[in-house]
C-alpha cells in the first residue's frame, strides 16, 4: 500500500514539475528556429541548432547592453540590501534595546505594503532629486523593497541559534565588529544565500519601476529590452525567445548552485523562529 501511494505521489509531483517547466523548455527549443519554422509547427523540435537568433538578440537588439545594466543595478542593490539587512537582523536579535520589537513590527508592516504603491511618490521625489534616468533610481527602491523580507528571514534564522555562542566570544574579549563579522555572518550564511537568491530574482525580473524611471535606452534593463522585439506590425518571436532564454539563464544557474542553502535557510528559521 505504501509503495502504491509513493508511486502516485511521485507521479503527481512529476506531472506538476512538467507543467511548470514546459513553457520554459518550449521557449528554449523554439529559440533555435526561424519564424517560418515556428509558425509552421510550434510544437516540433528545431530541424537544426541555429544560434543566429541569439547573436541577433545580443548584438542587434542590444540585449548585451540591457544585460550589463541589469547586472549593475541588481548587484549594487543586492549588496546594499544584504549589508543593511544583516546588520539590522543582528541588532534585532543580539542587541538588547527597548525599541527592538517596535522596529521589527515596522519591518513586518513593510512586507504588507505592495511595493509598486510607492511608484508615483518615488517618481516625484526622484524627479526633484534629478536621478530619473539613472541606475540609482532603481537601486534605491530595489534595496528598500527587499529589506523587509530579508530581515524577516534572517531574524528567524538567527533566533534558531543560541546566543551563548556570541556571549562566550564577548567574554573572551571580542568586539561587536568581530562578533558580527567572525561569528554571526558565518552562522547566517544559509539565510544570506536564501535572501540573496530571492532578492536577486525579484530585482532581475522587475519591470514597472524600470519602465517608469528609465527613458534613456542606454540605461534600460532586460525586462524593458524584451519589448524591443515587438514592432508596430510584426514581432520577431524567435529572437524574442532567445532573449527570454538569456534573461532567465542567470536565475536558473544561481538557484541550481545554491538551492541547498536556500532550503536550509528557509527551514531553519521556520522550525525555531
């Protein structure tokens, strides 16, 4: 009976997995076709492997520049988000001060606010500050919008570890800086990896802020760049599929490498947080 139930369980999981990954696989193998092959039979495998669509997307459609812009914005915002979130989580879980619970509640409220509800106020503020059409106009909201969930995950993870480890280090003469860099950061690596991947994917795929804050084509990111394949009367679908494949590849690679750390970071905070 258990064997049959396991077979059914794994069959259902396999079916659900196929449903989720099939659109990506379909886009990937169609990116090697010509438009005529695509319209003739969109479900058939390509007759030959053709990288012309990728070359066109990277060079002619300027995906290479958009890719670089996305890297600059996402890496900068991710670094700031991790730096601020780890220090905040350390202060909330390891330092004793009266307003720590109130500060944590403020961050939790931040998780409940839809990030794009701040679009118009930020646009007005950035216009007055003169940073519209710059990478900074994306780095700031990406950093701040990623901090609430990052702090929530990290505080849950740090609470699952006894504070006696840090207390012993303090008795031995460790400063707060040493405590944070030499003990807390190594302990929190799984939660940091979880936050890094979650935040990176969210920043990498974000469209609305980029669409509103950036008008200069040389500063645009990948989600906006995908619109360049849509013409007034026609769309270069196979080149767009190649661009989509280029866009999702970094997220897939990063998650494949760090998926164990992500699972560990999420479950550790959930069990004892």
